[in-house]
C-alpha cells in the first residue's frame, strides 16, 4: 500500500498524567510520503513516546497530528510479550483480520513472512512457549502482514538474530521503495546508515524536536550496494550506498581515496524492491468497518476464552446461585436474586477483559484499529460474556423455580417472568459494565485500588436508593409477593445511559494513559 500526503506534527506535546512532566513538547515536523525516517536521541529523551503518538497508540496532549494513514498503520514495540494465549498463526490471522485482510489472505501472508524470518516451524506453537527472540520476530511479522502505508519500528531489531535483522532491513527497503513511510528507532547507528531521507533528533529535555531533512535520493531500481567503514571511527561512520552500476567504480575510488580512507566491507548487486518477495500474496481490498469490528470482537473473545480468566467470575456466579436458588422457590424472587448477583460479576468481567492483554500487544492492536476501538473491543466482549452468562442463569432459574408467588397461591406466568428477569439481568450487565469501565484501566490504573473500587462501587450500585439496579430487583421481589409481573423498562433505559457515559469516559482515556 502506498502512503499518501504529508504527515505533520503541529506543536505536539505529550505527558503522562495531568500534572506529569512533559515528555515531548512543541514538536513540529513534516514527513513526506515514502520517506525513511530515523529518530535518534539519548535514552529517556522521548523517542518511544514520539513513535507511539505517530502510530496512533497515544494521543497528543497538545497540538495535533495530521496525515497519518489511520487505516494502514503498523507498529512494532521494542519488546513483544509472550503472554498471549494464542498459537502463532492464529494470533497473526487475528491481527491480519484487524488490518482488513480476509482470513485466507491473512493466513497465507503470515505463513510467507514466518518463513522469511525463519520461524515457519513455530506456526502452531503457543506464543507463551516461544523465546524472546522468536516472539520479537512474530511482532515484526504482524506489522508486515498488510503492507502498511506507515510502518513504525521502535527498536524492532532488538533480540533478532543476524539473518532476521537482514530480513527486516530488506522489508524496510521494500516498503519505502513501494511508496510506504517507515519511521524507526534503533540503538545501532549503523542500521540503514546513509539511507534515511529524514532524521529526527529528540533532545534530552523538553525543547523542540530538531528535524534534519536530507537530500538523499531514492535508490535506483537496479545497481550496486557498497558497504564501508572507517576503521577506528565512530559507529555512525559506517556507510551503505546503493549506486547505479555505471557509477560504482567512481564511488569505490572516492571511498578508497578519502582521507582517512574508507575500508570497503562488501560489494554486491542491488536487488530491486519488487523482487524482494516475488511469491508474497497480494494484499486484497480491505474489508469494511463492520468486518473489522467483528474481527476485533473475535480477537478479544478468543483472548478471553484461551486465557481462562473468565473461570473465577463464572465459578463465583455458579456457586452463589447454587446457594441462593433452589428448585421450587418462587420464580420472580429467584430471578431478582440472579439479576442482583450478575452486577458484580459483570464488573469483574470488565476487569478481566480490559486487563487481559499485555500493553505491548494492546499497542499493536491500537495501531491497527485505534486505541479507542481497542478499548471498545474489550468492553464489548465483557458485555457479551456477561449477557450470555445472564441469559443462561435466567433460563436455569426459570426452569427450576416454582411459577407461583411467595405465598404459593397466585400463579405467575413463566414466560413473562423470564422476560422480566432477562430485562433485570440486562440492567445489571449494563451497570456492572459501567462500574468496571470507571474503576479499571485506563481510568484507574493501580491494581489494589482498582479492585477495591470495583467491589465497593458494585455493592453501592445495588443498594443505593434510586439506582436502576435496585429498582429492577425491587420490581421482581415486589412482584413475587403480589404475583404480578412488571418489566423494568425505565431502569433499563437509565442503565443504558449510565453505561454509555461510563464507557465513553473509558474510551476517551484509552489513548492518553496506556503506558
């Protein structure tokens, strides 16, 4: 995919926390499409933060970024976690779907790149069984799947072996030759030395970023690669030139005749970018927004199911239900009990889903779909899982309970009672989601405080007078006494509004507080 337009930073600033120091401040730069951009600076100067903003993982706290191809951006973090519970190929197929690839195309391209990086034999190996170096190769492959228009590499070469580093070098050159923009940080000053068209220097303080727009021309389609080094010189004196074949002799004479002379370490034929991977399957037309949303939910659902972190809330729900609900009890009262229990379980499910993904893996997903959308996928998965649990629980209660009022004299229609129970369960799911969204990352990050806040808030929402959850449960309990069925529609509407507001706050914070 070819990059279009000009990527611009206009007065961009970024800091962590409302009162935190500025990591970046007053960053103004322009990057032309099809550029190879090196970002350099001392440790702690904000290079990684700059790349995260560029990739769309974080939002700036000041200024704005324009021209970023949001639908075709890929990001590789310095260290990719092995904590994901997917086999390698399944994970890559999920990421390909998030980047708009049909499943078959994602699988084919993933297999190609796995072979290129020498890890094709690990396609069905769980990620958490891989070495750090092999896991980093998977991180590189997920970024290359869909030929991104903007490729952002944060120390992506770290942990790779020599062959894999060469393969990544070739992939970067191919992306730039195809018109894509590549922005990278690497601790080795020799990495792609002499090839960058733009150099961005991030100062040690919070001053403006310096931009060096070089005049390097794109390498010729065919020619000779000359690699040279000045013995005893600094690392950045290493050189790699791509020159037309007819100019190679003159270039060699110039290097050898310099004072001090360069030591030529290699001369080879330059491979045209189009021939780097002639067997790589073409990228088909990207799927639509709905397909990507479905792919995001499928990824999050797979992450939840394979992690088994759903098991504790499920066991809690089942155990407490078994204690409080038994066969032959009045149906409406039992449904009220089941609905009340579902609220803290739904809040717990949100906690599981939003914390189920390591931050580096979340950053890769955020570069593909956006940070807010990534958070929305986690929240949506929690809602669906809680709703499924509530539907099953309501069905079981309706099946085993007695279709009478508390005094066992007034018959209660099971069908309408089950509908009322489902609506009350929906109220609890929505309010539990609201509680979980407000008391967990990214709004509340400290684990101990977050857990305490989730439990206290869930309990308060159940018992506070006027709460939609309290109203819905009270309707069922009151109906169990009188034998009448009422539907908690006003409570459901209020719960929907509160859940939407809480989730909106969580989504707004998602691009600003993830590490």
